[in-house]
């Protein structure tokens, strides 16, 4: 599936951090696939740190990130996890603009 870096970063936020052994193995692979590589980090001026409230943050140039498209193999299990999470957010009316394109790809257009 073709995903730009903004979409991949948003997908990382949706992936659960808990599950059974098989799920955690699949989730680890998905995180590796969706994560930016060193070249993408440099190209998007990505920086991470801690804010004054001690919460971690990551900033990047979204215009540059939208041009960094990668063909990501997405396991059927992972696609289902993402689709279920996005469908639940939609039902709760909690989707945001950053999730719009991935909702279309994983829920509306997914075959």
C-alpha cells in the first residue's frame, strides 16, 4: 500500500502496544515498516525532544513528508487492527484530519 510519511506516522499512533505473542510480533514488524528511516528524518527536518511539561514531542515538515511515499506491505492482521481502530474512531466521531486519508485507504477503499 502506498503511504506517505505523514500517514505512516499517524498509523504508528494507532497501533496498540499490547496483545498476545503473535500480535506483538506482527505489530513490531508493522512499526519497523511504518517508521521513518534516517534519510526521511533528515529530509523532513524531524526533531524529537521533551517539552516544558516533560511530555515527548516530535515535529517535522508535513509538506516534505507528504512527498515521501513508500510502498508498505501491510499484513492482513495489521490491516484489520487499523481498520477496526479507525472504524471505532469514526463511530465515536473522533476522527481527525490527519486520519482522513488513512481512513479512506484502510476502511473505504481497502480490498
